[in-house]
C-alpha cells in the first residue's frame, strides 16, 4: 500500500487502469477529480442499520458527474450480498458523451462520398473506417466530433511534436484516430494501437515483361537435340546434293543436255549448294536445281522436311513472343531491370521513400524514382496505372487503389500477368487512440465485436477491390516490339561487322572481368570494344548476364526430397562473388545481395535431399577460369554472403561425365548470450544483432570482408567489380578499369592479420587487404564439410548418346519392381518393349542381367567361425523383391533349385552365426526402391515363401558405410496333432500337409496369399509379375503391362 493524498494521486495519474483504489467515506468530496471509464475505484460507504455498501464510481468525461455501480453490501451481523454483474459491465454505454475523432483525407472531394461507396479507390482506408467508427460510436452510445487532417503525422525532430492526425492524438485534441496508421517505433510513445481493420498493403504493381526481355526466344522453339539434328541434316544434304551436282557435270550426257537446253542448272560450286539450302530453310525457293532424278529427289525431300520444321518453328515463335516471365520477384531484380518506376503522390509514400536507408531501397529511390537532375516520378494513381497498362513500368500504390483502376481501364488480357513487389515492409495499419486513453478498452471491445459479427468484413468487401482474375489469357495478341526483335537485330548488326574470330576475341576480353587478367598488348582491342559498348549503350552487368548459360539450359532435371520439380522453381540466376550462378536456397535477409525468404530444410538420406542433372556442354566453355570441365558446387550458410576467407564456405568440383553424391556435414557453433557481456577485445567475436546500422542486424564475417573489399575497390579503382551484388550500372567496373583491377587483384584476395604484433609482415602489409575495422568472426555460425562419392557415368558413347535415354530405359525396367508408372512415359515405354522384342530379350533374363551378381555384391562370408566362399552358401533366387542373394532358403519352388533339403542350424552367439562383408557401390544405383544407400535384410522361415502380409517376415535396412549386428530372436508356435480332430472353422489354422498350393507342397499362409494374388493378377492383367515364383517367359508381365499393374497395385 502507498500513502498518497488525492492531489498526488491525481497528478501522477494513479486513478487510471491498472491501479485499483478502495476509498472509505463520502466520495462527494472527490467530485473535482476525473475517474475515467477504465478506472477501478471502489468506495465503502456506511449506511443504515450497521450496513456497509461497496460502490464503483467513474465519470464518462472530466466534466460529467459520477456514475455509481453497486458492487456489494455487508452488514455487521455477518451477511454479505454481492452483485453478480461486473462492476464495469455497463461502462460501454457512454450516455452520449462526445468523442473527438481525427481523420486523414488526402482528397477533399472524399468528404462528399464518405457514405455512398463512390470513388472507393480514393481515400479508401478513411472511407472504410469512417463507416466502422460510426458503428463503434453507436455501440458505445457516444456522440461524435470530427477533425479532418491532410496527413497521418510525422515527428518534428527539433520540437518532438507530431503533425497531422498523430499530432491531434499527442496533444489531446482527439480521442480516436479514425484513419489507421502503420506501426512505427517512434509513434508507440504517443499513441496506443487498438485494432487492425484494414488488410491493405502498398506495393509496386507491374505487368510481367515478355519472355524476350530476359532470354533469346529465337533459340527456344527447339531443344538442343533438335537443333543439333537439324544442323547435321542440313550438312548431310549439302554434301549429298554437292556430290550429285558434281556427278551431273562430269556425266557427258547431262553436260550436253545442259548446253543444248540452255537451262539454268546448278553448277558444281559448294557455295551455290549452300545458297540453295538457305533458300530451302527460309522457304524462299531457288532459281537453280539439280536435273538428275537423284538430285530432284534430294531437293524435294529437303524442301519438304524444312517446310515442316519452318512451320513448327514459326508456330512456336508466335507463342513465345506472347509469353511472359516471372523472373522479377525482388527489389533487387526491379532495381537491375530496365523497368521504369513511379510512386503514387501521397504523403506517406514521400516519407518512406525519401527516408529509406536500406541500400537497395535507397538505390531505388535515388536511381529510379528521383534521379539527380530529374523530376521525381511521383504522380497520381490514374497516371501511374495507365503507364503500367502500357508496359515496362512499375507503380507503387496502395493495392485497392491500383486494382480499382485496373478493373476500370484494363482490357481482360491486360489483367493477366500482373505482379507485385513489396517496398514498404510493414504490417497492416491499425486504429489508434490517445496514449492511456480512458476509452481504449471499451473501443477495443467494440471493434472486436464488429469483426466477430462480420460487419468489418462486409464493409471491406464493399469498398476494397481485390486483384482481378485473369479470364482472357491468350484471347488477344500483343504487337511485337523492339525488345522482342533485339536478338535478331543484334545478330544482324554484330555479324555484319564482326567475323567469328573477332566475336571469340570479344568474349575472351569480357571474360577478363571475372579474374581481372590483363595484358598491355591488348590495350587497343579493349579500348575499341569499350567504345563500341558506349555507343551501343550496353552496360556490363546486362552483358555478362546475357553471356551466362541460363539455369533452364544448364539444369535439365531437378528433384527435391524425392519429388521431381521444375528447376526454375527452386533455382535462380543470382549475382555472386563468382559472377552469375544458379543458386538454391540462398535467402540472405536485410541485404542488397539477394532476395528475402526462409531457407528450406531437407532430411537425412540420399533421396531426401537435392538431385540435379546438369547439361555440361563443352561448347559453352568460351572463357574457362577452371582447369577442368565441370561445375563447382559451393555450400555455405544461406543467410550470409559466400566468402572463402571467412571460412564459412566449402566447395567441390563436380567433373563432367560423372555422377556425384555429396554428403553435407554441418558444424554449428552457438554462443550463450552471457558472452555478450564481455568486451569485444576479449571475446573476439560479434553476434549477428551487433552493428545494426551497417549490417541491418545480421552481422557476419563474410559480409564484413565484402564491405571492406568494396571500400578498397572504390578507393583504388573508383568502381565495384560486377560480381559484387552491390554494383550498379553507375559504379560497375568496365573494360577501362581492367588494368587497375589486375594491379590490385592479389591484394583483395589476401587478408592482412588483424593483430598488430606481426613485425615480420610489414612488407606484406601493402600488398594485402587491411580493413579500417576488424572483421571479427561471428559468435554464432555454421561451417560445412562435403563428403564426396564420384562415379563415372556408365555410357559407352557419352558424346554421341544422351545419357538420359539410357537412364530412362533402366527406369522402365525398374518399374517392374514397384509397378510405378507415369502416363506421359507410355510412348517411350512401348517403344522400349518393341526394342526388347526385336532383340529377343525376355523380361526375366533382362532383369537377371541387370541385377548385381552375388559374387560381386558379397565380398567375404564366414559361417560358424569358418571363412567360406560366398557362392557356396548364397544363391541368386527370384523372390517377391526380385532377384536376391538368399542364404538357407530351401523352399521347393518350380524352376528353381535349392541349397539343401534341411535348413542349416547354429548355436547362439556372435561368432556362431553368419558374417558377410558387402560391396555397396553407389554407381550401381540406377533404380532404387530404398530411401537410402544400402541393402535390405529379410529374415523369414527357411521353408516358407516370404510375405509381409502374413506377418512371418522381418526386414531391416542396412545403410552403406556401416557395421551392423543383427540378433535374430525366433518365436515358434507348435500345435499338437489332436487339434486335427476339430473342424477348420473352429480351430482357424491349417497344418502344412492339409493343403497344397501352386507355390509349394507344404501349406503356409504366405503361400496362400501368393496364390490368391496370382489368381487376381491373371484375371485382371492376364500376366504374372516376374517376381512371382511361378512366372515364366510365356506368362510374365512385360513393360506393356505396367499400366495395368500400376492400376491394381494397391489392391
């Protein structure tokens, strides 16, 4: 308890919630004090007959009289009566008290349309909440007094006072802010937020640019195989026609015929034959042709073949020219694109853009929204959305406003492909009250009741416009622009001035921007190329990206957690320290380097991670910084910038024509928070939330090293290499900076030790990178070790054959194990079956050939302490899992031989059993039904057919690179012969001599299940799977039967 008099309590505002007061005596003396509706003041008043009354008192406003609520009555005789109704249950009825409400109206015309739902895209947030606040006042039975402002309110740094609506709440001129505002740290001290009423956001809206904006569509109609076949076909035809024409002119009869008829015959000139082929390719015809029957047949076939190809190519080009790309998904993508930007001319937009400090957002404002010397691109919503309609323009606007205009002026096909990128990263706006307002709780309750009853949702749907649904995709065609034809004009302009060797030289020079290699003898060529780039307005960043192999060409197939996925959905071409690379799961936050996001997580197991098939085309190697053909795989923390010097990056070379299995072993260091209490000089590490201004709350040593290199590069060469993601077209190093970059490249790759006691290194100090501030390691970090298994791709003619084709055929055979099937592969499946039929190969022989023999799988065997040849105790037997190496399996099965008539037995103990060393080669895994690399061991009764359903079989997975000890504990059930006297329905079991199955002489429940399955499969699919013990070449299921087996496999 505290001893305050009423004056002190009032001055300290102690009569407000959450303080509770109990007063004794006459409360009329406190009539000058204000106990708001949120106060909890209780008065004990002595009544008649020795009774005491407990009342709660409060005022609706400072000038109103006290309102009393009876709480309880107590008398001296011990009786106590309590009012079950809450002491504040009726306080939501403000009895007409005037509540002052401040609104933000940016367009004065909105005052005429606050109720009629007209022009909803203008001041939508104020119109919606104007209606909701009216409902709130009705709920509270309060009167309203409005204040209109033109701005939400921002802080004056010199006076500390706010303008606009926030200023009204700060100075007590208003009790409620009628227009929601965003959460900001500085506003929390002056206002209280009570409810979120509007799910509205501000974002850049733009139409997805055409596909030709990011790639050369003229190479996309055909895949690489079709292009290669086309070039080979044209070459063969040219040679064939040339040989025919040479023969025609050497043949005396044809030569005399040409001279007599004075016809324009094709002469034996190789370039004339090439011109004929060019005319056939472009469907323009030719004025000369061969005259012999052989020549005419070759010409007709050439024109006919190329006509179909020309038609297919043209049809694809039309579709591709109408296609769009979704490659612009982050602010960095928007900054580096050629899309122009605009912002709605509204107060809060000026505030957030002009005060942006994050590097990418700041660069967007300085370079694209308000460039120096130009008029800032702030405009009305109508003007901005009209420019969006025209294309290649992104407009930052409140989504309701933007989509309302879209629904009004956009054509149906123009509504397709609308994309959004968020700039202001804030949560949805909330209604606010004056700080510590007495009406805060009753207003909060009123807003929640409106939300629960659906009033808020109803009003929002009537005012706010959602993103339009695309109904007219493909119904209209857009005209082809210069960007669509850019590649064609570039080819024409370049080939008209450069020959092949000059083009190769250009690529070699541009490649120097990767490793900063420079030779003074090339100075003239470099300067000439740089001038050409300047005249053509070609920037380095765009050019290097254009010359990089796109991810969709480099990555053929991808699988994540065992599920095939489109590579473009999980990989993106990103700018890294090694140039443009295809990155997966790189989600560095609060940085201009890459996009934001949350890293995905895999699980242990070879099929639970990432699998990629890479198209490693040697023809793409125009400038090679590696000493080998292949790709470099770099593994690093997904939230930091990859940097070798910081030790957080691991890399491995994946050579061409190999299959690589990478096991990533992370090592994580976590530092307890108490370490942060020690001085930095003692702990020698930084937490990620330190230095928040420079690193945006995510410090890492690699980021610090990168910032240091940027500062050094700017100081020494006045530019930033294009590989560093902070480079822009204005600051990027071009070809004229190569000499400077070459001079200091070793300096930037060598970090000088941070300690000052290296006297012997003073000479090296000038030639290494020394930062102004120490780049301490992170207190929390993860490093990665990569364990690699590499195997050559087992394809005879790798350069001539597509390895995917052979893998596909093996996959088809593997489907006979688990009856897996995809409808899109039916054509290739049937084609492979025809190949098998022509080759005279049966399914059983083919599967057995593809199965690893026991003498290769089993390296050494020991039985009862005696080393023995594995082939003496293990046989390759056909089981329900296919061909397996079996031991001590003596069941008599048709067409299969057994080891012995009686099963082998042994005593208990580790040394008395069976020991096997398995050779488990990763390159033998062409089709695996396991979820890991290893083998499955099945244990079952020696004279019984193994079947999972009958419960007589146990299995365990033995993973690769592990030593396993299996202890087998048998449980045997024996029934006495007297049981035979009972009928089968009563005893519910059969002895092994009572019934014979097709699988064997002795009855078992598993054999009965197998027989049942055989009958069902024969009835449904008219064949027997090769795994069944009674299958043969006449009844075995082929690849053609896989769709049927797949349909009934669950059955």
